[in-house]
């Protein structure tokens, strides 16, 4: 149990219910000092208290233990409101402490690359076996190292290709791995050093070969790589193990997961590839994710006789006094509000609702968390504001917004947020959390 993570969740759930520390303490029969200690991350609730605490805060025990709302609880809390249809879309709470790092387009490029890899591996593995082999992409996702570690079996075939030096890991499910080695997993359940050695020699080295071939093939259409750049991409094998924890990965470091669904004869399983954010950044800096097309510029035209009825709403982290803040690339601006504070939904310079940031498929969104319309109106002509994104709704749609309504914004998760000065965009940056306060790191100045 992570004391800091669990403490933050307890604080969030308690304040959502408008309970003081003393009131929560009375409900679960502990002292308010104990609650304060948990929320500061100085300790965790006793195992005997956790079920009572979870019941009082109306979440499951798993959420309290992990310090993160389980997917079941997120779906229960977020729901599927009728005001804004999100049918068929995946909605999840957006964690600003761990923002999504790669865009939908970058993940699409990795997906396309691995479609070629899968085709080649299916053929290669079939020639090494006495049965047919079919490999296809199951998912491309981004998560933290600890989330990946929790998602795979306790013991599996793991080959490390310099992950902690900016590389990647290949994990093969035990039953599927045993089938590739022509062993019966029921008869030989344990994975031996010899098994790991054979797996590397015949299979994981072959996987890396096809990955590098596909990457270099894509680069051949983009740029000519120097020998140093090729070496930075083609990282060598460093070790193998059956337990990912032995690699001592930084738990909260981001990674990209490429999960391949595999069938070999009657055996089924997954090959998971865990790419470190350093490896993805290396590819990015070498223009691997460039599409070769100029940036598309869009300008909306409106018919003279049919004026647009849609009204613009923006989601803001707040508005701040303009005291001649010097904006420069690399500078960090710290806000007054905490990272768990609700964001403002602004319409015509008036905060009409507050809510929680969510991701709807790949786009940012807002789930309204207040019961009633707000009455804060901005009258200042000189100010700084940081916007999460904006959207356009009809007046009647705006009027119908209420608690648990979900609004999808016109910005993908992980994209830069805009810094507004007196109504004009002056810079773009990435949202960060400094201690417990929101902030923005300036990454680009507006033209």
C-alpha cells in the first residue's frame, strides 16, 4: 500500500462528501489525528479499519488499498449521463500527476509498425514449430511501470533489452512460452534458466530483430540515420528473469505497452512489449513520428444568412492577476489551486460549473461535480488564464448541464494547454504538479 497515494484518495473522497476529518473519524471510530496522519501520507489505515473506511466513503476495498479508484468504481461514479452522449466511448478520470504522454497519432504509428511485425513473426514462429502460429495486436496503451508490473503474471518469460538505460522489455506469458518451447505447462510449470536462455535465443531475439527492421524501414522514408543514432535505437540484450520486479524499474515512470495476442496450436497467450518513455523520446527526437505532411491549418467559415448558434465554453484552471509575468520557454508558473481542486467551466466570462478532468477515448473532457450553477463572474480586463480546452454547445445544451454531465473538449490528452493573457493566447505548455499545486511549464510561445 502506497501511503501517499492512499492518503490523497482518502482526502479526495472525504472532501467530495463535505466531511471534516473529525466527522469521518467519528463515523469509523478513530481519532481525527489518525485521519490527518493518513491524508498526509505518514501512515496507512489498519487492515481491520479499511473495510469500514471503504464502506463509509462508498468505494471498494481495492481502491483504498491501491490508492486509486478501481475501473469499476470510476464507471460507477462517472456513469453515462443522458445530457452528453458518450455511447461507445471509454471515459476515465484524468490524473494530472501522471498525464498521458503520447498522442493518438503517435500510438497509431506504433500500431501500424507492429502490424508488420506481427505478420513477420507469425510466419517466423510457424517455421520453428510443428503447429501454426497466429500473432495480432491486442492493444496499444500507455501506463506506468508499476501498472504494467501488476498487469502481467507473477512468473513469466522476461527479456530485458536495457530498459533502465532507455530500452524495452519483452514479456511472454508462461503457458504460451511453454508451448513455444514444446513443453507441457502442467507437467513443467516452473520456468528454468535453460528455458529463459532458449526463449531468448530462438524467440525474443527474433522479436527484437523484426522490431529493429521495421523501425529502420520507416526511418528509410524519413531520414538517414548516423551510426550513433542507429546504436541509440538498436539497444542490446542485458538480462532475463521470470519476475519484472527484479529489474528495479522506477515505479511511476511512464511506458508504452504493445500487447500482442498469440495462438500456437491449442495454446493461447500474450507477448507484451514495454517501451520506456526514454526509448519513445529517442524515436521522437529523431523524427520517427513525423508523418511527412505539413501541419493542417483550419479556419471556420460561417454562412452570412445562417449565423452559428453554438456558444463557446472553456475549461480553465483559474484566472490570475497579470503582474507582468515574464513568459519564457522552460519557465514554470505555479497556480494557487491544488491538483485535486475542481476546474472551472467558463461561459461568457462566468463560471457556470466546476468539475473533474476526464479522458473520453483520447480527448480531454470535464465531468461536472457541483449540484448547481455557479455565480462567479470575471470582470477583470487584465488577467492570465490557463485553459485545459474548449468546446461549442447550443444554448439549450448549456442550460441542461448539471451534476455528472460529461463534456468532451477539442483537445487530446497530453497536448499543450494554452496560456491566455487578456483574452489572447500568448504561450503553450504542459500541466505539471509542483508539490500539491497545479502549474504549467512553458514549452512554446505563441507567434
